[in-house]
């Protein structure tokens, strides 16, 4: 849910920051605020860490497109409300970071080591799709490094690695991992190209918001188990669809918008 709110929140934020539509802007700002509060209320450490980063990137892209007094004004309001909200949730956020069980971090590290062991053993084909739950447990030895004091007995049952990247590399091999990274990288780079193509237009807010959203999503997905959650993956596909549509039809939409403006002026 946190990743979903991050991706949606960046689009709402970019829309109200880059396009001025009076009442609609207020509605988009409210939507952005609600998405932000919902994200913080999940107390996901990865999301809380990544959200300011993707927000700052979208903000910088917006200023790179066009600098205006309104943007400085909105930035000041955002900082005031953001700081106030941060202070309200600060005690629980600190508690979430300070009192998180040490075993959680160690467990993630152990899973990562096990995934690396699988990739070293089967670098080209992996251990098999959906075979993690089998290969991580006895009689296979990929997780022997975990809790050596307790021993690696036949009753030992382990969990699943936290990040989709290591899971794909372990189950499907390094070539498939490279394909996944290339797929994600294509849309991330496409959002940058779209910002150049749609610069100084009303549609600029879409690639600017998507660029920040994808950066945060890909970064958070290296820290937490989120891209296997259905709602997060659906939102990722929606952003990919936005990029594909604008790549194909962006120029036509801009020309249509200019023609409509000329007709209204006439």
C-alpha cells in the first residue's frame, strides 16, 4: 500500500504543482496530502525513506521546466505542511526505526546471501520459477549460513527474500534479472525523454510525476517486499501505460491542445 500511495501521490503532486486550474488544483493538492498521510501511516521504513527523494526529484524537474513565483509559493506551503505533519508523526516514526527487531535486518541479509548462493550455483537458469520455497530449505544448502548455532536440521523452514530483483535472479537466473532491469530501466529513461519532449506544455506534469514515482518505487523495491503485492504492480503497469501512450501520442495531443486554444481565442 505504501508504494501505491507513493506513486499516486507523485502524480497528484506534479499535477497541482505544474498546472494551474483553480479549484481542480485544490482537489489534487488534497489528494496528494491524503496519499502522503496514508503512506506515513503505514510506517513503512522504506517508503518513509524514499518518499522525500522522489518528491524532491519531481520538484526539481518542475522547476527545470519553468520557474515561477507560484511554484515558490507552493513549495513554501508544502514545506510548512510537510514539516507540521512530520512532527505529528515523528514519535511513532522514531519508534518504528529504533524499536524494529534486530532479527528483521539480519533475516533480510540472510535471505540476500541465500539468493546470491543460488545465483552462483545456477547463474544461467536459476533454481526454477516458484522454487524458492523448496530450495531455501533442507536438503538444499543455500541457507546453511543462517543461525549456525541452531544447526541446519531437517525441520528448518526459511522464508522468502525481500526484494524482487534477488528473487528473479535466484529463481530465473542472471539473464532474466538483466531482462527485468532493462524493462524497468526502459520506462524510467522514457519518462526522462518525455519530459524533454513535453517541456513547457500542460502534459509535462505526467512524466515529471512518473519519473519521481518510478525512482521511489524502484528504490523502495530494493529494500522491501512490495512489487509482489498486486495493487503496487497494478499501479506500476498504469504508469508504464501512461508512458507508452504519451510516447506514441504526446505530440498529437500537444498540437490538438494548441489548435483548441487558437480556436477559442478566435
